[in-house]
């Protein structure tokens, strides 16, 4: 009965209220503690850093002495971004008492003040290694349990962590899960509590550091590596994580002088065989100091105090941007020769210069559409827009994988009028009961089919629900990641993770479709990006002295699309027989606009580097990403052992290794001082924050709570949750009187994706209506694949004009009726108060291109006649006049 009352009471709690109770306080002999000073959630800037989790923490405030408590729960846009860092727990005393577990009410986590930060950044082309030392201080009058949390970006990996205080040292150690004999037995509720408070998904490194006494300092040292984004002008873009520059934390901030309450020392060493040419930053830098005569290495530092209102961003420009560049990083002298860390690593950047497509030029490419049951039954109009928008010169095929794994054509065919008409005839209106269960077989069938020579392969995959063999699907796509690009569309929240995985693995995009009405525009926007020109048939070849060989880790992509670049890792093995040869040659070949292009560069065989092994560690991270899908799909123990070995030697975590915090006491006095320092294990791991799925008001929401009720409910909720965890663990681990670690999630190659956030990344689609699509659909269905329209009764019906009148108004200069019909169709699409641009842009461009190819004389007069007939005022620029 009691649990029934508690359950009903908890359902009444607001979704943004996060309360915890810590039992064990108030025991005999324990002095009463005062609550820490009030620390409220602090505002964040509008400039958000992409790639970092942005949790929002609710505030809970109480008024002691009142006949109850006012609770302020909010999800403010200002709390969209959070820098984390060192977090502490706060407690408040409940003067009204509690009828269950005690008197202390657990409050939300708060940030401990950062006193100083020393950051050293090493950048090699588009790879960065960052070492940071952070000093925090507990300025509260009471001891505080602390937790260090560091958000991880999508291309970032932490490989070293240590925290030291006067009492103890904590070091994060990687261990093989299969051989780990001991686990941390306490403190797991801190990581669980972090997940409960996070309202934004993402990965974080979290380590529980124990208790920090009043006035004591804690020194945190961490190291991480990161692949840097490449800007369109070739610059490497580095952003200092907000954990290392938490300017938004306004504790003890002098608002009159805008002086930060902590010091920041930032230095950066830069290296590139092309030379360091220039720097741009949104903060003041010292003059660039070159440390090599050829300007291949340089150093720079933060000058003065850091800015107090934005992130620190740095753009590094190297020598003239080239289609291919290479940096050779020396290996670890202490590692065995031939191992991943022992031999030199070549960091290869492929960035061909790909110009915009010329209007009217035939475009190459192979476009394959994998249609599911939902798409076929509810989105026939989207399919019409999609197929009619394809360009001349491409190849296409359609697979209805809910029906069969065989395509409409045995292999892709050229996009012609006859082939499109036959394809539309063969597409079934409904599918069998197979649903989405045949996606794996369909992909395997596609990969076994040769692609047209010189045509980049791109897949458009539509998923209504999550297939049961999701891991096998991810592994299959991963094995063929270099041969194609995926645009994936999911119709359900459970399939969002797979859709995102397929897109990221192949350099494509993923879209969450919430309704049939949004599908057409979303699909066409992705098609527009897919039709950008690409370098095809990409290949790398190496020329090295005898005795040396190159192993490309992960292979080379066969296509690189406009606006993209590829960062590859290759390792040099062996010993050169001729030591007089000091350079190697790398050759990049590809086809662009039907022309063969070759780039050849030399690179030194004498490797460089500062010994930090950033390239080696990122190569290990890349290898682990490739191995995971194969292991999860059942490739055997040998691959798993290899992954664990790579992880342990490189310091980069994988699902088969885990962190454990080793805490070593440093203050041993008296007779025990001669004994070895006492060691214990504490929780330390990569935590996947799933965020809050509840949507609440952006404004403060006061809620009246009766006396004592809040504390009782929080106590009861925590006790009930621990009880359910313990009951669930009994069959596997037996009854246990101690607090047990929460069950570990199963290993998966799919990252959690919040479909709500996923959808917010999609374009806003409020300007069109179902009626507008229906109007366009009739006209689009009549268009030929070359972009033209025929003068027919069907066109007259769409234009709502008599066919005889249309023929009678045709200008005398126009000898071909299809030209007049095409001008009318394009003009109709630009009628006043219409919104067809989102779904007719591609096929309209194809129509105008066809008109230009016909060399129509007096096209301007033809447009005037069309405007007069339709009562419109379309400008000549629409027809490129």
C-alpha cells in the first residue's frame, strides 16, 4: 500500500524536479552540518560549441521555516550548454523532518570554482593533442563529495586522467573487462545521479573523486586527442573545450571589471610539412614564433587574460592548400617494432578541389533507393518528386526490401525516359509482411552488384522501424564504408540510432521524419546535397625504398564529395635497405568531370613528433571504430582480443575495456607510515547521457509542497529505485547487503540518439501544405526526364486553361510545342502566393537547363506571352536571362 501511495505521489512530481536524499547522515557521533552557500544554475552564452553535450540542470530552492517549500523547476534556454568540470553535491536541512530515511535533502550538483588552468595544445595538420592541468578549490565551509565530468566531442578521445589532493591521488586505469577481477564497490550512485540530472544527450568522461575538505585544492590533469575540422579555405579549426575555460560560471566574478575568477595559461605548438602560414583567433595571441627555418613548426600563446564572454577558437592556416598532404609521426621508442605504437604513422589528408557543377552538364553518380513498407504505402508522392528530380547522366535502381532483396533492375541502369517509366510500373503499391526485416539481405545484394564505372554510389535508405538484425546491418555497411555514401531516413524513434550510424559511417546524413507531410521536402533536400559533384575512383599509391611497406588502416574512400575531406592513417613497417633515400612518394589519383587527375607529393621518411603520439592514438580510435561492428555481429574472440589489446596499449577506451579509478592515500602518519599506501577502486567510466525526454515550460514554475512531503518523496523514490536494482540483480549476483553497481548495458555499435533532438536538427517545414504538394504532383508527373513538358491535355488541366487556347497563344517564334509547354510549366510554378520552391527546385533547374540547351530564340518574348496567359509576373532571371 505504501509503495502505491509513493508511486501515485511521484507521478505528481514535475518533470524537471530532480531531488535526491543521502542516507546515513545524522548518525550518532556525527556532527550536524550546515548547508553550503546557495549556488544557483548560471546562465550560458548564446554562442554554443558544436559537438559537446549541453545538459541543463534544474534548480530546487527551499525556504526554511515556512509551512512548506516553493520549488522552482525550469528548463531555460540559457542552460542549454554546460561545461561540467568538477561538480559537488549540496545538501540542505529539512526543518520539517521526514518520516522515512532521515533529514538531509540532496540538492542538484553544482560547479566547484576553478582557480587556474594550464593548457598545452599540439596541432599537427588536422590532429590535436591537448594536455591540461586544472586546479579547483572547495570554498564551501563543509566537506563535499566531488565528481569530475568532461564532455567528449564526436572526434575526441581522452587517454590520460589523474587527480591529486593532499589526501589522495586518483588515477584512471584501463583494464580488460574479461580479465578484470575487482570492481569499485561504492559511489556508483554519483554517476547515476549525473544521468538523472542531465537533460541533453552525449558522452562524458566521469570520475568520482571522493570527498574534498573545506579550503582544500584538487589538481586535475587530463590529456585527450582530437581530429580537427577542416574549414573550406583549408584551415584547421580548434576550439578549447568549455571545461578548460568555463567563463559562464559566474561565481565570484567581478561584474564591474569582467575579470574571470581564474587564470588561464594557453600555449600551442604547430607543425605541418607545408609550413605554418597564418593564424586567426578570437582572442589576443603573442607573436608567432617559428622554431624551424622552413616554418614547418611554430609556437604561439595566449596574450594577457582570456576573454570573459566566449569560447576560445583558433584557425591555423598552413601552406598553399593541396589536394593531398602527409605528416609522418614517429613511434614510441619503448613499443615493440611492428606494433601499432612502435612504427611511424602517416597522417594523410585528402581534400581535392572540386568546383561547382556547371548548369546543363550531365552529372554522374549511382543513386539507389531502398524503400520500405511505410514509404511505399504512404509516400508515393515523395517517390514521384524524388525520381523526377534526378539528373541526366546518372544511374539509378530501386529496391523494395519489404518485398524482396532483388532490385527492380538486376543492376543500376541509366536514367532515361523508358527506364524510369518501366521502373514506375514495377514498383508495388504495398509490400508483404516482411516489413523491414529484409534490409540486411538487400544491402548484401547491392554490395555484390558492380557499380557503373566512374559513378559514385549513394544509397537512400528508408526505415519504418528498427530491424532485429541491426548490428549485422551496421557491420555490413561498415565493411563497405569506402565504396558508398548513405542517406538514411527513419520514421520511428527506435530506428534513429541505426539511421545515424549508417550515415556517419559513410559520410552521409540522417533524417528523422515525423510525418508524411514532411517527407518530400526532407528527401529532396538530401537529394540536392547528394547531387554535388565528387572526385570518383580515388586511389592512393606509395613509392618507398626497399625494405619499407605501407599499411593503410581503414582503406581509402572511393569517392570524395564537394565540401568533404578525408583523414586517413597509414603505418610504415620495416627497415629501409638504402638509408640514403630520405623521402617517400605518395600519389593520389581520381577522376573529376570525366578527366583523370593526379597529385604526387614527397614526404620525409625521418619522422617527426613530440612523443605525444596523437596520430597513433587517433589511428587506434579509428581502428576500434571499424572493429566494433564486426565484433558485435559475431566475428569471434580473436577480433575482440585484438580490439582490447589496441585499447590497452593506446589508452583509448573501447567497449571491451573499462576505466577504473585507483585511489591511493597520500597522508599516512604514525606507525602506519612505513606501510604501503592504501589503495581502493572508485567509479570512473565513459557515461552515455541520454538526456531528459520531458518537455517543460521555459519559464519558472512554482509548485506548492506540503510540509515534509518533499523530503519524504525524494527519500522514498531513491529507496524504491535502489530496491528495484537490487531485486533485478538477485538472480545473477545473489543477495548482497552492500550497494551494488547498476547493471552494465549490452555492448552495441549503435550510439544512443535522442529522436527529439534529432528532429530539431531537421529543416523547418512550415511554409508548405499538403494541398500545395498535390497541386505540384500533377504537374511533376507530366515532366519528362530531360526536364521538358509536352503540350497535352494533362498540362492544360493543371494550368486550368483550355488546350486550344494554349496552342493559340503560342508565340510565332516558337516552333516546338514542348518549348512553349515547358515555359508555361516553369512560369506556373512561380505563380503569386505559391510555395513550390522547396520541392520543385531540382526539376525546375532541369527544365531551365533543357530550355537553354535548345537555344530558343526570343525566349524573353515567350516568357512575356506566358505571363500574359497565366496572369503572372515571373522575372527573366528565372530562365537565366
